[in-house]
C-alpha cells in the first residue's frame, strides 16, 4: 500500500516536471514572437 502511494507521487512529480518544461518552452516561444513583432513594427 505504502509503496504504491510513493510510486503514485513519483509519477505525479514527473508529470509536473514535464508540464513545467513544456510551459517554459511555450513561454520562450511566446517571448520570441513578441520580440519579433515589436522589432518589425518599428
């Protein structure tokens, strides 16, 4: 029972880490797009 809970927590942790990495990548892309838009507008 206890080890099962630990495995579940580990899985959730990995999922969160994946989500954070994905969010960072999207944020970086968004910043690049905003930079590009503001540089072409001038």
